[in-house]
C-alpha cells in the first residue's frame, strides 16, 4: 500500500507501508492494504505508519485522510 | 573623446558587467530553489482537489460560505509583484493584468481593496488612490503556509462576512525560464471549474520539473463523519493553497525574469565594452600617428634649415 503524508510545502512520508493507523473525529481507524475508498477527518492524535522496516509516527492536529486505489493520503 | 575618458568609460562598463553577472548567477540559484518549492506543493494540491472533485455532487448542495456566488458590490484584489526592479517587464505585466481584472469588475475605485505582496504593486496602486488593505514586503523566498494563513484567513473571513463579494488574485505564472505570463483569476467564491486548471498548471510546461501525472479516483467513497464536514475542512485549505501557489509562482518567475534580464545586460555591456575598446585603440593609434608625423615634420624642418 502506498502511503503519502503531506503538508502543503513538504512531504513528510511517502512510500510503501503495511498499515496506517490514525485517529479520526469518529474514532481510531487502521487502514490495511486494499481498503475500500474512504475519506475521513482526522482529529488530534498520532498517525502511525508501519513499514517493513518498523514504525513511523507523526503528530497530527487536524487533517484529512483519503484512501483509494490501494493508496492512502494524509493531508495535514 | 579623449583617451582618458574612453578608458574610464570602459572601466565603468566592466564594473557594471561584474554586478549584472553576479546578479545573474544569484538569480539562477534562487530560481532553481523556488522552482523546486513551487513543485513541492503540487501533490498536496492535486490530492485535495481530487477529493473535492469526487465529492462535488454533494458540494453543490452543501453551499459552503466560501463557495456562495453573490452579486459583486465590493471586491478584493491580491496583487503579487516583486519588491525590487531589474527584472524586465515582470511587474508591469502583473500590474497591467490586475488593472484589466479590476476594469472587468466594473466597480467604483473605492469598492476595491488591494492586498499587495511586493513593493512594486503596493506603490502603483497606492499612487492611484486605491485602498491598500494589506501590504507585505520582503516576503522571503521560503515563505511558509503558516505565514500566509493570517492573510488568507483575513480575506476568507471578510468574504464570509460579505465585506467582499469576489476575491481576485493577479500574479505571474511560471511556464519556463524564458516564459512567464501574468494571470489573474477568482479565488473566492471558490469553484471547482476555476481552480482545476490552476492546480494542474502548478508544474511548469517545459524544463526539468515538467511532469504530468494523473490518478483516477473511485466513483464512491465511504465518508466519515459526513461529506459536509470533510468539505468544510478542505475548502479553507484549498483557498490558502491558491494564495500560496500564487506567491511561489511569482517568486520563481521573478528570479527567472531577473536572470534573463541580467543576462541580457551582461551581454550588452560586453558588446559595449568591445566597441569602446575599439574606439580607444583607434584614438590611441591616431595620437601615435600624429606624434610621429609631428616629429618627422620637425626633423624635415630642421634639415631644410
């Protein structure tokens, strides 16, 4: 699954990942590969990306998560 | 011209060339950096737009305050120019484009507020009696979205409060190192049709950074908590991206325009210095010839005496 975490002026993360966990305004979600198309508002919390080489965590205040075509995009 | 004068002139032309050469190299470096920066915002803008696009069915029914079209009684124009000159027609072109956009609004002068990024635009519109609502000078090359957020929010709030019914932006679009166009378009009220070409045009048409990629999204989404709330979040982001993008494009354009202008100046001064050296050599030769003929004339006169 391709994951992109981007701010307007910089890319925080871009690459292959096994899963992505985030806190949406409705509760916590974990996106696994081949997740159905999904859009959600993110709440304050930590976005965790698990890759083959370990975990990466990103502090998030708000943002939008979009999943489509086996691709997850987090816009901060 | 006396020999000494020509020599001085050559020296001064050479000195000018040193300056223009230096400015050229500096601009070249800055241009590359600002091109990179202009490009880095593109995936974000494209993603935000594509999410919005796919929810556009609901967007029409939502009536977000930033997308409401009203009859235009008051308008704001954001003009992005440079602080300094020496960059060819760049600023003149933006100002002309802004004037054209203002004229097309058909509003009295006092119904228009100007937000000026860059001293040149601020000076121009100030002299002509427009209300300068905001003036921003010395905007650094690596301006961040957070810096812009204050202005973008102020403008958006004013729009929501109906102090402006339309917000335009005039800036220079960077197409390639040798080609920059002054463009203007409406930012508010926000509409998908008006911003789609802007977002797709974020990459330059030619050159190193000209890449085009297009991803197709699915036709439906599971949206949490609701399309409205997601759109609510995306729209202010897109508005600030549009301003941010205009600023970055203008920066890239400014540096490339200056680089080209300085290159022309350097070339011209090289030509001038060459032709002056030729004049100098001619004058020197003429002087030597005159001196020799005077000496020869003197000897002749002495010999015949």
